[in-house]
C-alpha cells in the first residue's frame, strides 16, 4: 500500500499528514523536532502496516536531521527545498 506523508517542517515541531493513494488523510499528528518525535513518526508508519519503501515524503527542506532519519529508515522523499 502506497502512503504519502506530508510534513510541515519547523525548527521545533512538525505537523504530519499520512495520506492514501486517493489523497484521503488517514492519520494526522504533530511531533516534536527530536529523536523521540522522529521515532513516533516511524511507529505510526509501522502501525499503518506500510513498508518504508512504500512511503513518499513531501517536506519543505532537504537539509535537516528529520530528512536524514527518513532516509535511514528507507523512506523516499520528494523534498521541495527553498533557495537560500
């Protein structure tokens, strides 16, 4: 099952939306920008029964600890970084 994860990035917290292939939101959550918060995201993915490789991630930055964490878990990312 393919899942899309939209992440509204900020330096302190991240608003998450997990969406199915039809674009329906199946789970929303706010996590802290911390290792514990990142593992909460991973736990949610596992609860949905979705493999990391089946996740497409949209996030506003390409250079961040969260992006590195997602790659380490095997998720693909579709970042749209803003020019500096």
